[in-house]
C-alpha cells in the first residue's frame, strides 16, 4: 500500500520537537492568540515576503475574510476558476457575491489569464486566482488586467506555500493572499489553521478586527466579525514545521522530477508542466491519462493511493446550480476533470515507492487499452 500522503512518517521525524513545544503551550496557560501566534505571524511574513500576516482558523476563513475586508459582497462579481477545491468559490458565496467562472489553461490547470477580460462587467470587483497543486498562476498577466480594470486580486495560495513566480513568493502579488494549514497541505498543522498575507496596514487592521468579532479593542465591536482565532498549540507546531518547509518542498520537486523521468517513455501519460521561471511546490503531482476512471479503480485495487482532484468541476456542483452554468461552458476545465489523476506525493516518499507507482500505472494503462 502506497498512500497519497503519509503524515505519520513526517511525525516520526519531528515528533519529539512537536511534543516538547505542545507541552510548553499546555503548561503556559496561554491557549489562543498568544506569543506563538504572534511569532508565527512575524516568521511567516518574513518567509513569504510581505509586510503583515494574520493567522486564522482555516484557509476558508482566510478567503471569505479577505473578501469582507475588501468590502466585496452582494451584487459584486469575482472572477475565478471552477477547477479548484470548493472553498474558493464557497467563500465568494458566503459574502453574498457571485463567482464568475473563467476556463483554465490545459497545461498548468490554473486560470487562463487570456480569457479573464471577456468576463469583466461593471459588477466585477476582483480576480481570485488559485495556485493549484502548488503551481503559480500567471501573475504578470493577472496583475496587468487587474491594474487596467481597477480590480482587486485575492490569491488562493492554500496549496502553494513556498511557491515562487519569477523569484517572488505567491501571496505577495495581489491585495491579499490566503493560506491553509489543513494537515494535508505542504505546511500542515495538526488541526485546522489558515493565514492572510497583506501589505496594506489598513487592510491588516480590518482583518485583525474581523478575525475576532469585528473589534480591534476588546468589547468594542465596530462590525459583524467572526471567531477565526488560531490557537497556540497549532501555532507552536507550525513554527517547528516552518523550519523544514523549504527542505520538504525541495523533496517534493525532486520526486516530481523522478516521476517525470519514470514516465518519459510513456506517451499516454501527460506529466505536469511548469510555467517558465516558476518554482512549483507540488502539493499534488497530477498527470493526465486516458480511461481515467478505470485506471483509478485498478490503481486502488493495486494499493496505490491515487486521488481525483477534483472529480466534479465547480460550475457543475449543486451548490452553484443557481448560477446557471451548463456542461460545455468551460470546455478545458471539463476535459481536465475527466482525465486528471494525482499520484502519491509527500517529502518522505521513497524512490522504490515511486518506481512501484510508475510501473503499476503504466501496467494499468496497458491493461485498460486491452479492455477497450
Ligand atoms: C485546502 C484549500 C482551501 C481551504 O482551506 P481550509 O483550511 O481547509 O479551509 C481553499 N482553497 C484551496 C485551493 C485549498 O486547497
């Protein structure tokens, strides 16, 4: 059995450090928004390369609090992708705004910047690119469009901590960047967590208030906020893991190169492409294959933890049915949804395991060809 991700192997390496830090928090008596959260915010601002970060309860909260902080709500449109996790567009609906789906680039899986301008209306307020699978979106083009049309940009960086576009980390191009520390992410806590990156002090202050019931001063509430505070245990764990993130992302990139090599002789497997001058952090290693659903079953039976991210494009989800999209509206997104499969990918994955994954996948493709 080769899982898509094995968190236990990571814990085996850092467990002693984590347990020590957690015990210190337990003894400290300070459990929420304390010194570890403060330190984590500073360390992550430095790591990502922005002025401020605000630690939150989840990536989903980061996204909808970002929209709230920019006063995006009812009657406003946000251009984004349908090839992502539902939290991206859920956040737009949470604030009462309308997601407008842009098709994707077939090679990078990210929003196709050349199709954004056609979707801009007088109601458009923001563009929300997602750096899917750890691959940066085409930020030069997106920022150029945003500047010319006076739109906000909110980057969904939940899968892409450490990823770089032309040497600059994602989450520092737009007005706000949103990160998740869900346990399966490249920098994952041992519970939920999230983060906003921002350069404007005013926006930062608003986000800090929204995080804690809409008031900067305790028991003074200026607007309706939420409870999206990060706890000290998660912050202490994340601070330890932050010391390893570059090493772990590097290992993921090396595994991706190894997979590419192992698949180089198989024309049925389309390996992931990177944009020029980007540093992809391979949250997922996702290939395109024929007869995907059959092969997915065969891989599962063979003990390979392959996954489908994501099996239904968001414009076809029930939750967004009221938007009135139909099949055929986003042809590249729909086509990708049918043929993508993500293979085991985590820093501790071994070469032997990668070889097994690769040979099993190639075998399954041959078998499925014989079936049809
Ligand atoms: C994980 C994820 C989110 C949501 O993060 P949570 O911390 O689980 O709320 C949002 N967008 C994308 C692209 C994600 O992968």
